[in-house]
C-alpha cells in the first residue's frame, strides 16, 4: 500500500497547527497555499489570544466562565461542546505557543502579560505587541519549516485549490491544485483533505481581510455538496481605518489598553479634537454601557458607532462617516510597548501620529462566524472526544474544515481574541482524529485507479479553457467584483432589512450572469492572475447567496445579525411593577424566539441555487438567556429571567450551574 | 504635506517581463488622479482596464500582494528606485517626492522575475532552513509554559521577530547577488526545486537570515541549537560575505536593527570558531 497522506488547504494558523501536529504524529502532509504560508492572513490579527489564566482564576475566572462569555457573546448560536473543549485547551495552547518562542509581552516578573478584550470582565488576553497573529503565525511557520526539512511536509506555495476530488461513493480522495505561475494543474491524492482557508471577506469588496481571502476554497467544496453553516453571521469590526483598497483593522486591543471612543457633542465640531473639553465630548459607549464601557462585544460597538453617525448625525467628518478612537491620554512609552504595530499602521497610512491625535475610525467587515458545516463527537463531560475521526469532518467523508472556515465556535458574534485560539486549537485537536481516520482505512488514496485523478484534472482544465476562450464582451470581472462588494456591503452588514436583502439577491443573480460571460484581458498561460481572479469571482456567488438568503429568512436579531424590524423592545412602563409585568411578556417572547431561532442555518448548493434548512444547536451546557447589554429594563428582565431559570434548573445540573453563576449582565 | 497642485493623471511607468529568462520592456499607463491612492490601488485600476498611455490594450501587469497593511511582506517592489512595500507607498507622498509626476515600478533585481513585478523569493525561505530558524521543541503535547523571560529579553527579541521575509534588505545589499537557476527541459518541479535550493545554499544568506539566527540563538530554548546555527553562518554564503555596507538596516520597513544583529552574530561566530579550533 502506498503511504497515506493528508492535504491541507491553507497555511494560516489553523492549517499550520494542523500540519505541525500531523507531522508530529508521523503523517505526511501536502500543504497548499495561495501565498507563501508565512504571508497568510493570520498575520493581520493584532490584539491577542484568550485563555483563562492563573491571575484571572483567582478573581473568579475559569474555563467554564470563558465558555460562558463566548456563548453569551455569541448569542447562543455556538455549538457548546467544541467551545467547551476549546476553552479547556486555552491555557495549554498559550503555554505551547510560549514554548515555540512567541515573543509575548511580559510582566515585570517575567510572566506573560495579559490585557482585557471585549465581552469579558477578565484580563484573559495574552499578546505580542499589537502583532500577535503575526507572531503566532511565524512560530507555527517555523515549526512547519522544520518538518519540511525532515521530509514530512511538502509545500505547494503559490498554488490555488481548484476542487476536492470526490469518488463515485461521494468520498473525498484528494485535491486538484493549480500552480499560479506555470498555470499547470496537479492532482494530489489524499486520505483526508483539510480546508483551512480562512474567511470570505472579498465577497464584500473591501474588508479588513487580505486579498486572498476570497472564500473560493470553501465555495468549491460547497459546490460539490459540502454543507455551509450560518453564512449570514458576518462580523463587522467596530474600528477600522477606511481606505481606497482596504479597510485596515484597528485592533480592539486599542480599547483594551484604555482607548476611548467618542464624538463631539456638537455635530461636526470643527475644532482640533484635543481642544474640545471633556464636557463637550460624547463618550457614547461609556454612557450607554456603564459596565463594559468601550469593551462591549463587537456587534454592539459596531451598531452604536453606526447609529451615532447615521441616525444621530454625529459623525466627526461631514463628508465621511467616522468617530474618534482616542489613545492620546496614555503615555507614549506604554503605547509603543503594547500597541506599536497598529499605531504604526495608522501613522503610515493616514500620515497622522495617533499617539498625538485621536484616530478616525469606522466599522468594517472583518470575520465570518459561519463556515463549512462539520460534525463532532461529544464526550461524556460535555466537550469533544479527542481522537474521534468525526471531529471537524464535513458531510463529505474524508473532507475536513478547521479555523475561520468552520462554523461552530463563534455563534452569532465572535469575541475578540477568540479566533486565534479557535484556529490553533482546531488544528491541534483535529490532528489525532485524522490519524484515527487514516488508520481505519485499508487502502491509500494513491493506490486508487488513476482515472479518478486524471478526470478531476481534465474537468478543471476544461473549466479554465472555457473561461479563456470566451468571446470578447463588455463585462469586466473587476468591475463586477466592485459591484458585488457594493451590494453586499449595503445589504448584509450592520443593519439588515428584508426589502434590501431581496433586492440584493436579485442584483447578485444578475451579477452572476454577467460574470459568466465576462471576458479576460489576459488569455495567456503563464502567471495569469486574470483567470484565477475570474474563477474566484464566480465562486463568490454561492456564498454571497447563502449570506443573503440566510439573512433574509432569519427574522430576528441575534449577535451580528440585526434586523430592526424584528428587534426585541425595551421596557417602557413608568413603574417598576409595570416593567416587571412587561418583563414577563418579554421573557415569553424571548423563549418563543429561542425555540424558533437557536438554530444553525444550513445552506446547500443545488444546481446554482442555495437551499436553506435549519439544524438544532447543542446548548446543553449553558441554556440560552437574554443578552441584555444596555437594554432599557434589563434589571427587571433579569429578575424575571433568573426566577424562571431557577425553576427550570430543578433536576438539571448543567442549568443549575449556569443559574448559580451571575446569569445575566445587568447592563 | 499634500502637494497643492494635484495632477489630473498619475503617470505610471512599469518595467515588464513576460516570463523567466525573457527580456524586459517598459510600458506607460495614465491613471486618473484620486485622493488617498496607493500603488496597490493603481495596479488594481490597471488590472481592471489594462490600456497603455497610447491607447493599446495589453495584458494586465502581474504583481504580488496580500495583507495591504505592511505586515505580510508580499508586495515588495522597487518604486522610484527604492525597494519597499507597494501597499504603504502612497501616491500623494510619492508625487511630493517626484515632482516630475512619474512613478516608476520595477521588480526587485536580486530575485528571478516570474512575470512583471512578481519575483521568485524561494531563496529567502531556503535561508531560514539553512540557519535552522526555529525552536526545536520536543513536541506539541502540554508540557507547561516556556521558560520565564524578562521584559528586557522580550523587548529585545520582539523587533527581530517582526521580520516578514519581504526581501528589502537583500535587494539593498551589495553583497547579495542574484541567483537564477534555469529550468531544464523535462525536469520535474521537485528536481528543479532541489537544484535551486542547492544553489541558494552556497550563496549569501543575507541580513534577514542572520537576524533570524540571532533571534533563535537568544531564545532561552532556541539557544540549545546555537552551535548549529553558527556553523551554518560559517559555511560558504555565511556571515563573512557581509561587507558592512549597512544598506539593509536603512531600507528595512520594520526598522529591525539588522546591523546590530549582524555584529552580534559576527562576534558569536568568532568565539565559536576559536572554540572549535581548540576542540
């Protein structure tokens, strides 16, 4: 029997940790990436990586609290067993990265320094300046290079993943990849294929994502039958620097280190911001959310910034929407030590030193909570069975998905500094499961009849030839992409309305037709970036439709998915008794909504269309409860809700545990 | 600050090459001026509408890019004679410095051209293999935290580890010369890569790899393999090739103290060589 191999698509944190773990287990890996893996999008992650730690533990924190913050912040759409396992591994993952040489910031005594991030009251976040993703990625890149020298890893850098190879039984047997320079196609037989390709930000045109984050790898799996979960849950980061080519992230850590968001109380106050006295500044997050202040979860901060600019007309500038993110009260030396990387980015691209002048920022598309549907095996303690080959396997046997392109961990809204953890964790935890998978099979993919692989390559050659041979047309792929980004950004970001979503679906269908006839300026066969882009553009449409349809059908508000027409109301009665009565009705409605909508949206591809269905979410560890950050009447709702939760908890140990912890944020 | 008279058109001159081993040629493009453009957005506009100044439709210019915020290192090229990342090369700033209004884009000259502005930087990563730029941990099981480190140690290591392998220091280094391994007819990709790696291994490793060797030699666990890294720096293409021109540190976009690293490595290699002599 030929040697069994695994193909990993994508060399960011998830793909690299998977490759490194498989190598340790003695399994050979073919690692495929559009860019040299050291340049993967994980380099853009800035703020840090979360785990419960020795200091927070003594303040009452625990892995369970990390789980609770994650699912509460995610509005209970997270699958709790994998999240529990992730939070349990958190401290171990950070210890490992420390051993690998990550230059985490240190305390005076030499321990890892920690800072606070959104959606928690604990300082859980370890960080390396403000380039934590880069530093973590480099550590994994270095380990994988070591395994490359040992002969266990073959890298295919500057290669595009064209399609998974699926046999007649519907089992994945490898991948077709394409050399971006020679344009040649190659079949890689594999006994498991792991998709670790990150997010689909390019569907929105400009976002905080890198240019290779086009979603094509996930889409190509969807188009051969892989299910896609929770597509409509797209995180819009509250703070980014608007730019012509990209919206550059300004990390949440800026607020974690004391940064304050404000606008002048007088609309478009022309004064130098430093001369505007405190009384004439509106620190709207601090006023509206006295408990979490500037560190409310991202979906909330984003909506407030949007609201202050769009509805209150308080944007700092008249011609473009932005608010101040102010660090100027923090000593320069501290800023340089903890946030240097991001402040340099602002200075470089805006020409202004944010240590002296408040930054101007606005929300931007940032992360996809949704992704390829995958299975898992739940353990008796409520986490994952480590080593189970079901963990992170898609509905296509032998095809796996990890990292940003899976869908379990972040529910309806991801907490800051949880993504680096989920990416590294999924790589590490799924490795042993793949080992189980490989040892269970009696044949190696490389021994299968060569026709399977030849046919797969031929199909991809045919697809490319058909695009190159198109007759000249007035349709330009880059123009279509601009229009796609525009319609997606308008319809499916911060505020969503059904009429706009319907109209966007029609526009997207039109754009898809135009993309099918768009002709290329470059028809050559050497480093043809035109044809690669055109293919990835076409593959954006299934995911774009899944996002829009998912958003259209989900008539509720949950995390990043906000539909004002279906928002739960504030309590309005003037008296406390009146509000308690209202709170009863509010809680009834909340329970109905929970029963209806604590469901994963599952999109499947059907001859060009996306079909939706809904699937239960495992909330067995922490039952859903109202997410009340900042709602008027929160206090009364909390009273009513806690009474109900306590009644229900009789006889249910998990629920009792949840009820015993402070169940609801009071403001 | 921003030049008072903004041009209506931005004049772009691009050095093009259709493939490895082919001769290069120049093309001119005019892009309507907009505020706040960078080289990436200009190249995107050329890709969307690849017409030269004289109205001829040509193949779009090929170039590499990734993060667009100067942390991935992909988009390095030579802009108006200076090697740098094209994402952080802002048009308004370039126009201030080049009053002629022309912006000249060339591929890096020390790496083989793949096409247009795309170059093959496999040698950069090969040099990281040569100096064993990693911490040789026993494995990835939970073994508790790494050794404690002082804040001073972290603050010394962090700038060195910000290196994104972009190639600027190598482009600027007079001792770092181009190595281009031509493909042979009928040769497989693997055979070619093996041959290229052998050629890269005896050529100068460059400031980038020396800096990485220092980073790992200073790491509390990484130092256990210090001797192997110093051995590598004593081989052909090692630190002795450095002519101390100090161009590397001047062009590094991350302001990494490359010459300090080189000096540190130089001393360590000397001590190591003397020790070996007496062994």
